C-alpha cells in the first residue's frame, strides 16, 4: 500500500466530525449535492467554486463545526492533488507534445491510408482509442474533429457513420481507462490497484467501444443524416510543419506508460513477493508517475526532435500544455475535498451500514449513484469524484479485482446520458452542426449505450473473477 493510500485509510477511519444521525446525514448529502447542482446548472458557477461551497454546505447541514468542515475539505483537496495532480500534468504535456509535433496526425493519416469503405468506422474508433489514451476528452475532440470532417467530406460518408465511432473511442477512454483524471481519482478514493484497474478497464472498453461506436453508428446515421459542415474544418497542427515523427515511434511513445503499468500489474500477480528485486524494480518503473514521466522524456526525442523543435520550443510546449489544466486540477482537487468532507461527516459509514440491508450489489449501487450525479451536474469528473467518495467504504472488504471493478462501475455511470448541462454536449453539437434534438439522438444516446454496456460488463466480470 502506498503512503497516499495509508493516509487516506487513516483519514477514512477517523472519528466523524459530527454526531448527526443517519437521517440528518442523508439530508445533508442531498442538500450538499443539490447546492452543487444548483450552482453549476442555474447560476453557471465554475465547478471548483460549486464543489467548495457545496462541501461547506454539506458540513453545515450535517451539524459539523465550520472549522472542522474547512479542515476536512482542505485536507481532501491537498491529498487528491498530491495523488493525481502530477499525473494529470504529465498527461497534459504528453498530449500537447503529441498534437503539436504532428504525431497524432501521423497516426491518423497512416491508419486512414490503410482503411476504406466499410472498414472506415472501425479505423476511426481505433484512431480515437489510441489517441484518447493520453489526451483529455475535449483535447481529443478538437484534435480529431478535423479528421472526421475531412474523411466524411472527401469519402462521401455519413457524418454520423464516421463521427460516432471517433467520439465513442474518446469517451470510453476518458471514463474507464487511467491516466484520465476521473479514473485516477476513483482509484485513489477506493484504494484500488492502478495496474489491475487499467487491465480490466481495457478489457471492458473494447466490447463497449465496438457496440457504442461502429455498431451504433449504423443506426445514428439513419436517424440523423447530415453532411459535414465546411465552416468547421480547421487547419491541422502538422500542416505548419516541414516534418513530423514516424508512425512507429509515435505509437510506441503513446503506449509506453500503458505497457509499463500493465507490466507492473502482471509482475504483481505472477511474483507476488514485495521483497524480490524483480517486483521492486517493476513497482518503480510501473508506477504511474514514473511511467508517464518516462513517456514525456521519451516523447521529447521521439516526437519533439523529429518535428524539428528546438530546446526552447519544447520548453514553451510544456508550458502551454500545463496552462489549460489549471481548471481541471482545481475541480479534481475540490472534488477530493468534497469526498473527504463526506467521509469525515460519517456519510461513507452511513452508506456502508444502509447497504448491508439492501439486496442491491455494491457495484450496481456505485453505478446508480454516479448516474444520478452525472444527470444532475453534467460533469463526468464531478460524478466520478462524488460517487467514489460515497461508496469508498464499500471497497474495504473487497478483493483487488472487485475494488478495480468498483472504480469501473463508477466510471461507467459517470458517462450516462450527456445532455444540455454538459459542456461536451455543446462541443459536439457545434462542431458537427447539429440541432439539440439531433445531438440527443446521436451523442446522448451513444453516451448512454457506453454507460449501460460498460456497467453490464462490469457486473458480469464480478461474477466470474
């Protein structure tokens, strides 16, 4: 167990900061979440401020002293940022390097050159899934939309037939596979093993993305038959470059952290002796920090240098990559603060006590809680963080694999039915030139399919492993 996990376990088992009964705690939870939802949806307040105010409101409704509620929030914020902040930063740098060097374009062009006709939707889902590993969803959308529009325009394909597979690949990676912020925070919250979660996440992601992408796109193209809008085809980053990195080097760089983390998980299972040199070595090189740091350093030589970037240009690229994630880090941190306030008020133990009398499986409960928060706030990340805080105590007696499945159940629920309170909804609508109704028939239904299929697969896996 890592130092962070020990600190979280100690915090989770500390004396509650309030003596409120279950009824008052239940009301406090609903009131705290209602405050967050109202501030985000009605008053359009930034999620960081909404989570901060909601955490303090939760403490007040639960009857906790204000100073202790503040201490819980700040402790949770600090612990969360310490655990995942550096990983999010490294992921952002790698994503920026991948985009600006033309490496992403190289992967896209190489795969598209090999595909055509009926295989094009499968090529798009493959491209999106590979590129979606190190990129945030919004960045991936901005990066892939020009390709989607150009392929649909030049190949005379239905926009939905090409666009839905690409969006499905990005969304599934974002919700289920670390090192994306949501899964990372959930892994920290429930004390799951990152390597096992990554391996099971990929296992769940493959059939999910096939069903929600190429298969569903057949129906989406019939429901909404629209051409690619010319006005939304922007310039691609690599069009300004004289040269760009090769396909093999780019792909190897993207997959390096995944391979290292999976290797660590495999060694943990096969060797299962923390004192052996082999396991100690893989514990280091397979840790998320080292795996992502290695990918960034390797990327300087495999992505930056082949694109002709100078040392100064690479330094500027790193700085530009870090700037946009300030908001994400603050939201994730505030979500961690909200989670810790929930736990310190005794809400986690309350959920644990109540769930003992229910016949509903813990994984289904986690999925339903994430769905409810996702529908209310529109944010997959907020839904993941909040749900993880509520169900974290349920993982105490779980096996390593079931704790990982709990994370995936939360991630699956957090993707359910994106609608008008989700920034991603409007991003897709505007890029594809759709009406609100058309976007609901395609994008929103696709997100729901991902959530239901992934949640179902998680429940099935829980029965066999």
